C-alpha cells in the first residue's frame, strides 16, 4: 500500500515537473507572451468601452426624442369628461 502511495505521489510530482518551464529563458518567454496577451485584451476592452459610451449616448438621444414625441401627442390628446 505504501508503494502505491509513493508511486502516485511520484507520478504527480513528475507531472508537475513536466509542466514547469525547462529554463529561465523559456519562463521569461512565456511570461512575455502572457503579458502581451493581457495588454491586447486590455486594449480591446478599452476600445469596446469607448464604443459602448457612444452607443449609450445615442440611446439617450433616442429616449429624449421619444419623450418629446410622447409629449406632443399628450398635448394634442382630446380629453372627454363624459
């Protein structure tokens, strides 16, 4: 039973060792790729944020136009006190 536990732990440690970078240069390259991807994602998010601000202001203009049209209909509506 102890041999099985050691075998399982050894397999886990070997798996972890296989996932780690083989050198500091490889680790630095991986970090550089990751930071580049994060910077690109951040730039994309900033651009989408600017676009959403434009869309939100357009929606507010449409809402104000609809409110003005509703007010015009409300002013001309006939009211009956029957």
